[in-house]
C-alpha cells in the first residue's frame, strides 16, 4: 500500500520501516520513533523490537522530564500555576454540559505581607522549611488523590468536586482554622495569618485564568472569617477590578493631561480673614467612570511607581499657577501634598528647585505638606530630605497632625514650619470637650515651638470663632470656601480674599 508513496518512489527511496509509538502516561499518542532504510530488511527480531520499544520509552521519559521542569515549583516540587491553568481548562472542556459541580480552592498559607516579614526577619532557608511544613499539613487534610498546586511562593490551590456543599464548606473552613493554628518551625513559634478563597466552575467565570483570579479575590472577602465566607463574591470583586482599572488607566491620564486637574481651597488668616494661601487638591475626571475621588486613587498610586509621577504633575501645575496668580497681583502661598515615596527620591529636592526656577517663583510661596503616617515609614530619610527642601526656602507642614502615634516626636526631628490640625478634631469641636482640650494644647505647644498653626475642616461659624479665640493662625474649610477652579479662585480672592476686617462673629457656643 506504500508503493506509490512519494517517500518510496522518490527521495529517500524508503524500503524498510519499523516504528514504536510515543505515548504519554495517560495514553495520548504524540507520534512514533521510527527507523527507516533504503534497503529492504527481513522482519526484525524480538530483541531488536524490544530495543526499539526501549528507545521509544527513553524518548518519552526525556520529553516528559523536560515538560515537568517547566511545570514544577522549586522547593516543594508541586505542579505550578501553568499546570493548574492547563488542568482547569481540560476540566472545563470535559465537563461542558455534564453538570459536575467543581470548585477551585486557593490557599494563602500565610498572608503575603507576613511572608515578606518572615523572609526579611528569618531568611529564605527558614521560610522554605516553613513552606514545606504548610504543604504537608494541607496535603494531609485533602481527600486522597487530590492534587495540590503551588500558585506562588506561599499560595496553593486544588480542584475538587463539591458534592455536598455543606460538607465541602465544613472541610474548607476546617482547613483554614488548622492553618491558622500556631506552629513551631525550627523552635520558633509562628501564628500564620492563613486565608482561603474558593470559586465554583460556572459559565460566567471563564477561562481558567479568570477562575483563578476569582478564587484569589475571594481570599480577600471581608466575610472570610465567617463560616462559608470564602466563596467568590462578584460585588466584592468589582472593587478589586475597579482598582485595577484605575491603576491601568492612570498612566494614560498623566500622559493626556486633560483628565487631571487641580482645585484650590483658600486658606485665610483667622484674625484678618485675608487669604494667605491655598491648598492644591487633585481631581481626576475619568472618561468612563466619571469623577474619581482622590481618596480612592491616591492610595492606589502610593503602592506603585505612579505616585512620584503624580506629584511631579501636581508640582508643575501648581507652581505654574503661582506664577499666573503673581501676574494677577495675587501673592499667596500654595500647599501641595507629597508622599514618603517622593521623599525617598534622592533627586526630589532638585525637581522642586527646577520647577521653581522654570516659573521664577519664590520658594517661600511653596508649602509642602507631608502626613504623619508617611513620616512614620522612615523618619531618618524624611528628615534628611525635608532639611534639603528647607535649605532652598520651601516651607514644610506636618499634615493631619494628631492622628499619628508619635506626633510630638515629629516636631523635634522634622524641620517643619507649620502644624496642620487634622479635621477629625475640628468637625466636632463644639460638641466634644476632649477635642477642645487637644486642639487648644496643640495650638499652645506649636506656638511655643515657633510653628504656625493651620486648622482644616472648618465647617461652621462657631468652630471658626472658637479657633480664633484660642489663637489658631490660619484656617480652611467649606465654611470659608469650597475648593475652586483657578479661575473661580481668582474671582473669589478679588471679591473676598483681600479682607482685613472681621465681620460680626456668632455668639460664643463652644
């Protein structure tokens, strides 16, 4: 039947063929290992056939070993994420229309932040031993024959048939509680902050990578500490998806420019009601999601390298606005918020100095505000960088003063010129005597140390009156003015910001 085959009638003029199948362990045929010759041969002997089969087995062993290397996690030698995704895809295709209920369970043997702490404190060798212990515990808990995968350094997963849903939930919750029990590793007691999430195979979660993402998202569910709270929740997941979209879209917003804008909230000297400054507040008008609160996207940016780029954008726009106001005879100070990521940059001071020089703006007109929480990250680096900024003439304000745990110590180590009392204490100033005591003490202490005091969040005439009587220097808040566009700020300033007289204040109520 091969008489007319091109390989017989033409090159290489085959006259002999012997082949042995190349099959995977589960019976899938990859092809054949064959021997050909251009001369006819008699039927091969039994020993030659055995040799050919042995050679085929050696080839398959080599192929499978090479395949396994790319699908095994180091240290644990468990199948890795790539194998998990392929196996899930196979199950999804095999189960189409069958009705078998399966779930993917994702396990953080320790929380990611705890894993990093263990590595930093005890080293990789210790963590490897701890990881192997966690794997042994998980495998001992799983039903016989269940395959465990390692998704990342401390994250594992397995697939199982749900069957009785209540029994499944009890089993998973039991595993979570077991993993959170204190364990000794090399005689060191560890209390793992283990987390578990699960997602059910279903039509609206495809392909495999989406199922894995859904189960991983479920490990962050607020209700995961309750029995059965480890299931994927679409509403909760939408928050994570939105955060991802914002981080993905922010670089484009920075590049385009028109999506981002600054509003300016006036600061007035309480004694004269004259406007002495403004705080620049960043706003983002997303083309699809609309106005995004800075309270939502700034914390996200602070986890990435986008935050320094945002700060540079705000600095450039804010200093340009100072130059524009100066040309309109508005000589006020502008406050701009910075983060610890900015202070960790060795070139940050030169970036600020360059922008001031480009627009020929006096450094004293710039007030950089840094929060207590940012200072707490690295007080030494923050102090060094803020000293550099003070040396070029920029003012420094400690923002949200009073909310941190070491507020007084910052006054000693940070070269600040302004203390800004957090609005948390101002909002209830007329209702809470404790807030009055704290604010009054802060004002007195700051003045004794040579700082100016700014109160933010003034939303009533009564709060304004109390702060004025108790010596607060500067205030801002919606009772004075809401944040304004640059154009509206200029009109407000010309209408109200030049005042040096105090109109009648309300009767004392607080």
